[in-house]
C-alpha cells in the first residue's frame, strides 16, 4: 500500500473520528432495530465522507478510489451496514457529478453531499439478480422524456434514498444492449416505496425496494443511454467488489483486535490465553490471511485508480476476502469462548455481515466462474 497523501490521511483520520463518535456507540442499537442509520448522514457529510471521490468543482475532495477503500474498511470495522449505506450514497453523488447533465448535477449533488438527501443504485429486481441483463423494468419514450415502469428490490438505502440511479430496459428482449440508466427522484409521483426488507444481518444497510408506476423521467435525467449503461454498471460493480473486500478486512481486523485484547486479560489453567500455543495460532492464522486480503484489495484498487481493467483482480479480492471473513470471524469468536457471544462484542454482527458481503455484487460462485474463464484463456 502506498503511503497516503496528506489529503488522504485527513480523510482516514476523519473517518476514524466519525466511527469513534457516532458509529461504535450506536452499532448495537442499529443491529437490534432500535435506531436508524439515516440520522447519521448529516454527521457523515460534516466529516467529508460523502464526497471522497467527488470532483472538487462539485464540492468533493477528488480523492482516489483506494482512499475510499481505506475509509470503507474503517467504517465496516464498526458496522458493515452503515459502511455500505454511506458508500452507496457517496457513489451516487460521485456518479452524477461526473456523468449527469449540468442541471441534474445542480438539482441533486449538493443535497447528497450535505446528507440532506440520500442515494441508491437500483439494478436488482424480483426476477433478476446476478443476471443483470434480464431486468424487466421498462423505459419508453414519452414526448421529450421517458416513462419508467417496474419493480426494484434488495436495494441498499432503499428505505430512505430519494435520489436513485435506476437501470431499465428500453427494448423488448433487448438484453444488455437495450439497458439504459436514469436518475429517478424518489419524491416524485409514480415512485412508490416498498416495505423494508428486514434481516438480522447488517440491518444498517436499510435494504428495500420500490415500484415505478408511470414514473416520468425528464429528458436530461437519462444518465447512460442504451449501449452504454450495461458497461457503466459492470464498471461500478467491479469497484463495489473491491470496497466490499476492504470492508471484510475491516471486520476481521476489529475481531482480531478484540480477541487479542481479551487474550491478554483472560486466564485459563493458571495463565493468560495468549500463553496457550493453540490459542495463539488462531490469531496468527487470521493475521496472515488479513494481510493477504489487504494486498489483493490494494492491487485491485490500483488498477481502478490507473484506469485499467479490474474485473479479474476485483473478483479475486472479493472471493478471498469474503471467505477469509467468514472463516476467521467464526474462529476468533470461538477463541473468545462464550464471551464472544456477548452483544457488546462485534463477532455475531460481523459474522452475519460476512454472509451478506459474500452475496452482494456477485456471489462467490459467480465470481469463481469468471476466474475459471481466465484460467482457460491463459
């Protein structure tokens, strides 16, 4: 990992202060459904976390993708759900700032950066998940604009997001070539929010969906036309796989720290846990894989920042990091004994979140197929 620039270090420090002040004290309440992560967006905005990659001319910091991954790791160490929520809203602001028409940028980006509005990206539908080209949300021209009809589900932030990047099909049986992307205003007529999709895993993601029923998008709210949107979505998904891998590193690092501290304090059979060889090996094994996962994240991030193809490196990072998280969070919990089950510790929350991480933005099995093709072609 390259040494951070002063601006990058300030962002990392701000993320750590935000976590210490706002996230760790509330993470358990979010997990239990007693509090709502939406209330923290204004605090995240003041910390600069909603404009990390956004160009300076639009109010952001223009930091690297790698910097966003470092921040994502810090956030997820405290709460994976909140990390996903903030990063996804940030991504919408960055996407619009770079790709949307000037009036659309003025209409939405300042409010997103201030945390006054929140964003989401909507690909998944009840009948189309990993098979993105099978989406059926329809877009047809009506006058100068477009009418959108369809349903989206399992969308991060959908319980509150009102600035939505929505992918829809413009041609009957058009598959990938007919897909376009639109900016949808969730406060406008024709957008109906669906009930929250509750789960005990990473509740802070605020997953849900919405129906578009005769929704009218303005002409300038066409973000990516047919022929370009599918590629744009795949590029975004590659990035998501990398920062999800970084989030897994954060969760394992936090569990490792908690277990190590406990190992110095807890005594069994007349000596501290750290003095038991078999117990030490559990922590050493986790530390090795954590370092390897971080190297994979760094390698994939560097390809994004140098504008090179990252499809395979992103897949490798996500497969390894999610497997690493699932294995070592469970092992570290068991190293704690029954103490690891206490809700004051992050093990159960992070273990559930690791399962979420393995499913979002392409399942492990799907990514293994992608990597197997690389092997056949070498």
